[in-house]
C-alpha cells in the first residue's frame, strides 16, 4: 500500500514537471531531473506515510523514529527506482 501511494503520487507529479527537464541536453537534463525527483519523492513519501499511519497504524506504535525512518527509506527507494526507470527508458 505504501509503495502504491508513493508511486502514483510521484509519477503524477513528475509528469507535470517533465517540461522542465525533458528538452535539456545531457547532462543538464539529469541535473534538473534528480532534484525534482527527490522533492517529488519526498513529498509523496510524507503524504503516504501520514495517510497510512493515520488510517492503519495503532497510535501507540507511532513513534518519531519509525516515521522518520519510513520517510527517509521511502524517499531513497523512490529516487533509485525513478532514476533506474528513466535511465532504462521503461
């Protein structure tokens, strides 16, 4: 559920931002793409984490450390998958 939310949000955001990096020549397209992907991934991860923790997790199990770890890990995975997907053209 976590990945589904993050993926759908990030793809939607990045499609709207394509015009900012799509026409740029290499390596400038990547210089613009990676920070935008990182911001979109972070925002999507925060939204997904808050939504899923609020809906499904018992309040006694919500800790700052756990939420922080989920946000950092979700953002990292989103950036890696976004770069690999864009690099391979899939």
